[in-house]
C-alpha cells in the first residue's frame, strides 16, 4: 500500500480551524459516533467547530472506504442542525440515503479515536480486511461508481470542513462531489439519487424537479372542495439557515397561484431567537414575526431544514406566545389523508392489501394518540425517542408515517407499496394516483422541512381547511408541560415500554403512578435525556395548572430518588 500522507492540518496534533488556528486534540480525547448506545441519540459527531477538521477528514476517508466497498455514492453531511452557529458536525449517509450501519459506526469510532501515530496502521488493517473479503467490491477490483458526496449548511466553518472532507476522500483517490450548501434532507436525497438514477437526477435541480413535479400534479388532481377555507399563503421562519436559499429555489418551480411563501429570518445569526427548536421549546413566536395574531399561517424550519412546525401567534393577552401545530398534528393530518385514499382502495376489494402504520414517541400529545386510535382506527406505535428508532418501526408497514413532536418526521413506503402504487400513474384510479404522487412529494429518506411543508399544503387544500379548521377538526391538545430534573447519575434511570415506564430506581414508577392517578386525563413519564445530562419529565392533565403540578411533583420525585441514591452510595463507601 502506498505511503499514507496525512495533511498536518487534519491531524490531531495539527488540527487547524477555519480561522487558521491550530487547535490540537489531545490523544486522550475520545469520541463516539454511535447511536445504538443509550447515551447517544443523534448519529455522527457534533461539537464546537474548532474540533472538527481532523474528524471530518477521517470521516471522509471512511466514507471513501464504504463507497469503494459498495461501489456506490456515500454521503458526508456537515451540519450542527439547530445548535448554535459556532458548532458544527458531521455524519455519514449510506448508499440508500439511510444511516450507516452499526458496523460502520464502530469503524468510525476506531478511525477517529486512533492517535496520529496509530492511524496508518488502523487504516491499513481496515483496507486489508476489505481487500480480502469476497463480499467487497474492493476485492473484485471493479470500482466505477465510488464517490463521496459532501454537503454543508450555512455555517462559516462549513467551507473549511468541506476541504477537510475533500482531502479525506483523496487519500485513496476516491471521486469527491461537492454539492455545496444544502439542507440535510437534500444530501440524503441526492445520495440516493446517485445510486438509483431512476429515483431522481442527483443534483439540486433534480431534487427540486422531482418534488415540485409531484406537487403540481397532485395539486391538479385535488379539486378544492366547495366552501373551502384553505389559504394558499404562509410565512416561513428560515432560522437564518439553509432553508432560505434552497427553499426559494424549489419554490421557483411552483406557480404563485398554487402557493405563495414569504420568507423571514434569512440572513441573521443562525438559530438565534428563531427556528423550529426555539419555537418548540419556548413556545414563543420567532424573531421578526408579528405577536398580535395578524399572521394567520406561519411555519418554522430548523437550521438544516430537516424539521418543521407550523404556528401562529396566540390571541389575547399572551403577547409573543405561539400556538403550535407540531409534529403530532402534521402526522395526524397526513395520516387522515392517506387513510381516506386507502379506504377507497380497500373498498375496491383489491388482491393486494396495503397496511398503514403511525409511529409516535411518548411525547406525542395524548389527544393525538387517542384521535389516531378512535377516529383513524389505527393502533399507533410508540417508539423510543430518536429518529432512527421511529423509522425502524415505520418500515414494518407499506405506508409508515413517523413524526416526533418536535417536527422531525416523514413517511416511508415499502417495496410492496411500490409494486402496487408506484406504477404508470396515468392508468391508475385517482386514489392510487394520489397515493403515488403524495409519496413523491414526501422525502422518504429523512424528515424534510420543504417536502413536509408542500405535503401539508396539499392536504389542507384537499380538505379545504384553514388553520382554525386544522386546529379544531382533529383534536384539542391535552395541556402538557416539560421539566428537566438535574441529577448526579443518569445511569440509575432505566426505562422500558418506549421510555414511558421507569424500571429503576426502585419505587420511583410507583410514585409517579400514584401522582398521575390524582388527576383527570393525566399521563407523566421521566426519561434520561440522550443528549444532555438531565432527566426529562413530561406531564399531561386536564388543565395546564394540573399538568404543571403533576410535572413538578414528578420532577421532585426524580430528584429525591437521585439524592437518595447518592446518599446510599456515600454511605456504602463509608461502610467499606
Ligand atoms: C436527537 C434526535 C432527536 C431527538 C432528540 C432527543 C436524531 C437524528 N436526533 O437530537 O430525534 O428528538 O435527540 O433529545 O435521532 P433528548 O434525548 O435530549 O430528549
Ligand atoms: Zn435539523
């Protein structure tokens, strides 16, 4: 194997930032890509941008290995999503637009955690393994399509990290495709398109074209009902991120009579006082929006546009507060539409049935879960927090709708769905054409703010609904509240039942159950966060005051259990 030359600016010792400062990473600083481990939810690495050049370099090398192994395009996305502008992150995207497998996450840890001195050996060993494996295209020597496809968000550190990725892919001379500033879902989509050319052309335009074509056709197939109150205009909070430039381009392909979008928060500080995460957590309207409820329909993206929430200013004295149309409400809207089409299909007594499922997390508002069960007659699945866990559950269905309350979600479709529905559109009956086109407006590779917005608009128009209708005709949110309990040791909290029940510490769940029993329509759970050193508490009850009281008591119970544990630990040590 040729000598491995690592550019010094991408080594641990010489790691050089976008400001051209050397920011060495000590050897004892270790990192974890993994997502399967309970303590890490989001795949990839995410830190202050200074740490990232050597990490991105090594990740891009690994992407180039996977690309050669499969003879396929592999993605590298450089973003820190809704986190502050000074942060950045990197994750790899598999050939099909999905997350890389656990095995490759372990390789990532090995490659990133190696010392500068050990890196050549770690890489040589990996290369040798694949050269010997009959499963690998590397062994066959037939490699035509291997490429590393890299995208960045709008952060200032992005271009520098793109160069680090380019250098990493160059280590074994793998073709590097710089797709520039894109949303995370665009990168996923474009990687899949490289590997499945019939899916879409693997460019920004290819993505815009495929989604907007499906939108326009579905629009034409969807007459607005008589007495419709649908409003074809809305204002979008772009979080000062990638949504602004890229969604503008996508909208150029959609006639103004169909949809008019006004853009806000395009050029300020990323995710600062705005964006889907801000709106969700604070329940405030974002910077730049009118607080007096004069703007009826608004939506908010996060910094890399893989999350979306709708909102409007609350009426009355609640100055600056937002009324949210969250991930649950979007999911139920989609599900109602899809169910309507499916029911027509089922009534025709087809040979092939299509099964639809809806996946939520414990955070889903209890009223949304009840609505799905009672009105849509579907038993919702509750999955543990984290996009991949929802997606895995959704993949068991022909149409699998999954959404987190925070606005990250999409719909996945089975091979069976493809064979029944995604055929020559024109010859299909209308309900199947709708299913087909809707599945093309959606970005099934990952939650996509642009695609989800267009899909929402199509469905609201189909029902002839205003924002009031969307709020009133499905379900009324049960009042809910979230708290954080600061604890010493997260690992003593063990959950089961999709994080809704605490198995440990002993006795805590019983206390929660007793508290919940004191209120009407109540529900509460406590789960250790996967991203911070806190236990998150969620409570619902018939009134906001009761939800608040319940949440507070549960938070105290969690903190008491934690201090009891700390006390016992100290006591035990003392005894020894
Ligand atoms: C991660 C997850 C997100 C989840 C959040 C929960 C991915 C890509 N992201 O950001 O889906 O909502 O963690 O954080 O899986 P928490 O464990 O601190 O509540
Ligand atoms: Zn995001």
